[in-house]
C-alpha cells in the first residue's frame, strides 16, 4: 500500500528524480536503496515497535519514513518546532527508544535516554538491484502516529493506519486529477499531516518529482518554482501572502502551475484576491485535519467555488450536525462530522478522548462549524469551541475577522469571547497591523458600522498588536488570547479604544 509505490518506481523509473533538496537531486533508485538500508539497520538497532524521525523536509526524511515502514515499525514524526515539554511528551507517549536525526537537531532530544541515529554518519549503500522483504500489513495496521500541534494543551497522537494514508492519498490524487507529470513543491514540513500527504506520499504514489524547501521563504519558493517548473503547490495562507508581496515575482513564474491549494487555516479574501490578481492563478482552498489523514475536501481547477473549501474527495462523507447530533438541513450551520477510510483509528493511549470524538458508527467529530450548499460545496464558518454567545445570540468569530481584515492596515485578526456578567459573553478583537501601517480602534469601529454589523455582534474592545501568537504551523493561538482577556489582570491586557 505505502511501501510498494516507492519500490515499483525504483524498478520502473530508477533514474528519474524523486526528491530535490538542499543537497541536490535524489533518484528513485537512490531513494529506495537508502530506505532499504535504513530498514535493515533499524531492525538491528531497536526492538521497539515505533521509531522517531526528527528531520527537516529532505530525501533523508523520506528514506527514514519508508525505512521505518520496511523495518515493520510505526513512524513517529517529531515536530522540531515544538517546545521542550511538548517534544518530551511525544517521546514518552509514543514509547520510542530510537530517533533518526541530524546534528543540527540532535540537541532537541539530547536529554532523553534514546538511541540517536545520525543520518549524516551512516554509510551510503551502493545503488543496485534491491529485493527487500516487504512487511505484510493490513489496512488496519498502524503506519504513523502524527502528533497534533497542541494548541489546546499537550499534543495528542493521532493513530493513522496504512489504509488511512493510502486511501486518502489516492482519492486526493483522483479528486485533483494529479498525474506523474506534475512537479510538487514542498513548503510545509513533512512532520505535518498535509506536508506528508501532499509533498511525499502523493508524488511517490505517482512517480513524480518533489522539490523541498527546508525552511520556507517567499524568495526560495519563487526560485524553486522558476528553476523546476513547479506545477503543484500546497501551502498555508500566510505563505501565499508572503509570495504575493514579492516584488520580483510575476505571473510568468506561474505559467507552469496546474494548481495552488491552501489549507491548514482560513484563507482571507484579501490574500486570495491579491494573489490571483498578481499571478493570474486562483488559490483553491482545501480542508482536512490530522485525524483525517488529512485531506477530505478540495476545490479543484475543474470544480470550485470561491469562499468554500470545495467538495468531498471520493469516499469522504460529511454530516452537518446540531447540538444533539441531529442532521441539519442544506445551508444550515452545524458541526462537521466526517466518515470514511481516511478517519484515524483513535488517539494513542487516550481511549476516553477517542470515545469522545469518534461516534459508534465511525463519524469523526471535527469541532469545526460549517454548512453545505445546494451544490454540495462545504463552507467553514469557524470552530465550535470559538463560538461566542452574546445574550443567547451566536457570534461566529470568523465572520467578524474577515470584516476586520477589510481595513487596509490590518494583516490578520482574531476574535474571542470575554466573560460578561450581564450578557454572558462580549466580543473582543485582536488585530495584527501591517508593518509600517497605523490602525486605530475608532477606524475599526467605523468599519463595523459601515458593514452594518449589529451592536451586540461588534467587538467591544480592540487590541492592536504587531504579532498574534501562533502555533509552529502558523495557526493563531486563540486559547492564549481568550486567557489574556479573561484571566490576566487589567493592567496587563489594556485594550485600545475600548
């Protein structure tokens, strides 16, 4: 399922380039040889069922991933952008005793009792005919434990099976109509679920080339697009905003681009419009979660609708539910429940959390709020836990955030609820201003009036900040902002123009 495509490509197209990273190109024959060698080495090094990978996006990561599977073990990708406490939790929770890394990242795990495999110190096996023994795995066997970024506490390990990853990959390819001729640009780390699927599993399934940028910068992205004639790019909105701001980038750079897809966080209309105006290519939104391997929904070059995250991929089923799990009607907002072969097995070592989020009939409760229109397009309206209730009325933060971002000086916005004795909650806005721009609370209040936002729905306080707090993958940490307005002493969180 997962291993076979790599081995087949090594046999059928051995000299084709599989990966380009900062060390140069790696062919399919070279990549498979590295993976097989690592698999044999890991089998000798550890008896534990899981192996940690602490590496940047590179041929080394890919070889380590497939080598771990060839050893019959489960992959534990470790997010090196997490803090020490979170990394320690991932190591302890997963039970790994061996981690594959490089000297530049080894300090992240130096205080743990681990066998450290320095990828740079391993001898390179000679490239030649390979006939490894491939472990016999079923669709229900565990392939990867992918830890969430921990925006609401310590990361949870989503148990993703061979079937989860295989079916999500082939059905995403089918939905977007990708072919082996496409060249992929990897700008999202491979320890992230979207990065793993969109720039590793998918291109290897197709026998395509993937170009990795170890550390994202808009200049590096444009350079790679030009040099390698990239045709498929998956990223997060902040990356596309940075690329659109590149003065030297032009529409000519995107002539070879088949699809540009955004996921991971909401895409603002402002970023989408600026990008399409400059490059002549629309940003197509997709949707998914770590727990769904991750992709479940895409707009595609053939079928799309602005503002939506597209239609479900084959075999993915959506259900929009009310407070009691009842099905909502077309166009009504509720929590998004997802069912299909891409839904995880559960959370590692957390049966209670698993039982809370997976229903008896196999639906995953996403925690996201959304609605499906009459044509079957899904629209995300926010997070269930972020919903603000003002005197019994629902306020969807995302709606207010998008309105705030219409201000020319605002680069991003986050809306949270503040406890209010008389009305339950009040709306509070944190606004990230653009560099060199000035934004005032009075201007934002006037903007709300111009947009005919009812008084009860308008923010009662505005915090103008240079930077919003974010997770390692770029998501705004609303939990921190809510704590700021609800728990910190007033002198530490003085609003502007309240």
